[in-house]
C-alpha cells in the first residue's frame, strides 16, 4: 500500500477498506521485522506505513459513526 490518500479510501467499499487495513498492517509487521534483523534500509517507511494504518482506521471509524447515527435516527422516529 503506497501512501493511500483519504479521498481514495472514501471512494472504496467497506470490504476494500478492510483489505487495505490488512495489507497495511502486514506491511508494517514486515518492516518492523526487517528493522529488528538489521535489513531495513529506509527507516522512514515505517513512519509512512504507520500513518497509512492510522488513515485507514480513521476511515473505518468514520463509517462506523455514520452507520450508528443513521441507525439512531431511524429508531427515534
């Protein structure tokens, strides 16, 4: 996952966003492992990947909030 933008995430389906999260977390795990064994050359890639994970998780949470609000509005009628 190469530096996913928030606008790209908002246009994806829920399944695609969850898949992006899985890929980003997997990439972060691999980068951390490479750092631990001394094979990581670009240490900034960890920071970028962590931000990608946070970006995807923020989009997922925003969708959860919208779904909860629409559910609450439906039950208040």
